[in-house]
C-alpha cells in the first residue's frame, strides 16, 4: 500500500511539475516573441522555449518514452544548440571557428541519431530483446548529447570576451543546469538498466526552476563578442572523442551481450589486440605523431601555427637562462618549425659564416669562405633559404649562392636569416622535421618574423658584451687617471728631495729624512701598481672602521711641512669611522691642493673637532679662492682644475673616497679670501677605537 501511495505521489509530481514548466516556458516564448523581427538571435530562443513547453506537455500527458515526447526532447536540444551556435556566430568571423562549428555539427548529428532510435522503438515494442537494446542505445546517446552540450557551454562561456561573460553567465548557467540534470538522469538509467521514475518526475521541477535565470537573462542586452582558441577546440574535440569511445564500447558490449554465446570474450580480445597494436605503432613514432598533427591542423584550422602559443614558447626559450644566447636562438627557431635540431652561424668581419651555437646538431661545420653575394641577398629581403628540394633556394625559386662548406649540411630543411637594422647578424639552419614537407608562405612569414626577433636578441647580446668590455677599459683608464695624479705628486716630492740633496747631502738628519721619503714613495708606488691590477678594489671599495684621527693627520702634515708651513690642532682623542688608507689618500689630495693654492709663507691650517655625531676636519688655505659657479659646476668634476698644469683629479677622488666611508665634503671659498674644505665623518666611540687598536696591535 505504501508503495502504491508513493508511486501515486511521484506521478502527481511528474504531472503538475511538467505542466507548470510547460506554462512557464510558454510564457517565456511569448515574451521573447516580441523581439522576433528585431533580434535574429531571438528566433532560435523562442523556438527552444516553445518546444520545451510542448515537450513538458507530452511528458505530463503521455509518458517520457512516447515517440512524440522523445521527438520533442530532441527538438528542444536542437533549438538550444542553435541558440548557442548563433551566439558563437557573433564572435570572430575567421575560419578558425570551423572546428568548433564542426563540434556543433557532431552533437546535432548525435541528436538526429537519437530521433532515429526514437522512431524505431514503437516498431519493436513486441520484441523485448531488441526493445531493451534500443532503449539502452537511446540512453547512451542521451549521455553523449548532454555531455557534448555541456562541453559546448563551457567552450562558449570560457572563450567569451571579458565584457561579454557577465551577459552570458545566466543563460549559460541555465543551459548547464538543464543538460547536467539530463546527464545524471541518463547515466543513472544506463548503469541501473532500469527506469529511474523519481528522476524523471523531478525533471519537471528542475526545468521549472531554471525559468528564473532564463527570465533574468532575457532582461539584459544580448551578449557580444566570442573568441575561439585552438585550446578550446582541442578540448572540445578530445571530450567528444572520449564520449564517442565510451558510447561505442558500451553499445558494442550491449549488442554482443544480446547476441549471446562467446562473442563478448572474442570481441574484448580482438579490441585489446587492435588497440595494443595501434599504440605500439603510433605512440613511439615521432613521424606518426607529426602526421596526425599535420592532418588535424590542415583540415581543422585555417593556419598551421597557433601563433600565440608558438610565440610564448619562442620568447620563453630565448629569454631562459642556463645556456648561451646562441644556443637558445638555435633551439627556439628549431622548435618553432618542429625541427629536431638547429645550428646558428654567425657572420664575422670577413663576411664568412661560422658556427656559434647548436642544439642537437651532430657535427657543426667549420668556418665557411666569405659569401658576400649570399649575405646581400638575405639582407635585401630577409628571404628564407629552402633546402626541402635538395638544394638551397630562396623566395621565387632562385638558387642561393651558398658557401661550399655549408652545401653539404646533413638533413638541412630551412635557413632563417637573422637581420637586424638592415644587417645580417647570422643564419639559423634547422634540420628536417619528423614529417618532411615543402614550406609555404606561412612558414616563410613565421620564420622571417622569428629571425628578426632573434636577430635583435643577438645584436643586444653583442652590444652588452661590447659595453662590458668598454666598461672594463673605462675602469682601467679611471684608475690610471687617479694614479697618474698621484704619480705627479710623488714626482714633485722626489724632485724637491733631489734639489735639497745638492745642498744638504752631508747633513745626517737630511739623509735620514731622505731615506724615509724614498721608502714612503716606494710604498706608495707599490700601492699604485696594486690598484692597477685586475680585481683590485675600486675607489668606492673601502672598509670603514673606528680610527683615531690625530696620528693619521700628523703623519701627512709632517711629510708636507718640509715644503710649506702647516698648522695642526685638535683633540688627540677624537676618532671616526674611516678607511685608513682611503682617508689618508683623500686628505693628502686636499692638503696638497691647499699648499699649491697658498702663497709662500702663508701657512695651511688643519683643525679637527667634534660636532654632535660628526667629526669635522677643516683644511684652510689663504690662496686666491674659487668662485661659487666653479664650486657648484666644476670643482668635483674630473679634469677640471684652476691650477696651471693640474689634472683636476684630486678633489674628485677625495670626495669619492670620503662618501664611500659615509661622510661628505663641504667647501667654503671666496675669490681672494682663500678656501676651506671640511671633511664630515661619522664619529666613533673611543672604547670601540681602543679595542680595535688593541686587536690590531
């Protein structure tokens, strides 16, 4: 009794839910009918709503398996597919939509097959075995239709332009819900080999609920542009291929099962043998895989190459690290043409071509003889050299005057010139692809564009190498300029010693002082040679540490007092964060400049003091001074000097050294009133200085 009562409830739900769905979809059809002559896309939508309403009436009043019900179900699917097809037609008008359109055709053909099966069911109602087979086949076809339609819904929404997705969301969600329910229904029926009455009854409820997103979507503007990609096409085709395989396998199994006997075992063994043989033949063969790829690209796409994917891979290969740019260029262009190997020939100063990089190339040729005629042809138009016919030819079929050392390259397929700014940088030779074919205009255009791009990378790499070499020379010249300035000061000091030796050679104190001066000069010269050596520290490479200033200043002052009076004052305990050698060098430059600027007998004043967190060292002279314009624009520039025969290096080097220690140099000067240089250095704690000195000792 309970079972009968439950069955009655299910029948009532099926009746009234389908009648409700019929009314709602009929209302939608009437509402959308007002746009019939205004919007062409409304016509398949009105048809779909109307057929859905008719199908719901047949399901409620007849039964889900009646011929008219099945026919209306197929009509509903075809109408909604036509609506989606119209949406896709609003996108790009290119021929690359052809593969996706073919998928629509395949799904529509499966729906047509379902109509044929629906027409056969009444004819074999008296034959249970055949009827079961037809019902099973109809369910499997229903699975294929629902799954294929879901793939197309995902494809349409996923490839829509970003501004169109908001408008497509509701109708695509409604269609996805409808076909997802159908997929679940047919799958449950096929697996259980029974009629899931509850699912058939609730189908009307589900359709009635889907009226809401349909109605909301109809209030919005019609969707816009749809973009179709190769990836979406292959995904659609792959999904349908898998579904077709499952349908064929299950249908064959059902048919063999109905036939009885040992046919099921025989069919399974035969299928396993056939698939194993196909896998062993096709999968290891690069030529077979390439043949399949060429066939698919030739018959499904307008263009052979997916330019977006090819260019992403090309730039990723060239821009990747780990290998030299020449090898990456050879690999990137070879992969672009599906070639297993590539060779880059670089042009040298004599217009010869020599191997500079290779990828999987067995034996790179040696340097060719000069070939200006070939280079002129390639530079003129950037033509691709075609080896596919057995000889080197360029566009128009003209023979290319290829060097004899390169005419015997094994399995060469194409030569791609690398032309940058009208000059040939090199030539990339790529080997025969697994499935050799004649090149056409698409290969020429792609290779020519890739060659120009690769040439820019080669030219940039050469420019960077030349710049790095120029920088090394510049660094050497810069060091030499500073050292030349120091040598000038040493020469002046030694000249003074030589002049005084003529008068004071017999003085023991002078001889001791002369020996000390010579030893100091030798030490400084050795330091200069060390600074010129490769890998030596530059001007800015200093190691600041806490140091007491007075001993460093006193040593420099004592050395200069022999030639000019100098006054030194300050707290002997003051310490600063400095690099001793760098500080002495900077201080010596500024002190010598002050001596050179001072008139004879006018002392140079050196004073150092603490000022907050700084230690200030003042170097003051009573010379002719400098103008504000000279201080602002030329004082610290190299090769600018107010001294006769001066190099203009000392102040520049001194500032660089002091700034490298974290300090700075201030200048106060007026013409005729002398100049004061102030070195501002970071103060150091006396305790840290004492500890550092003890460690050094």
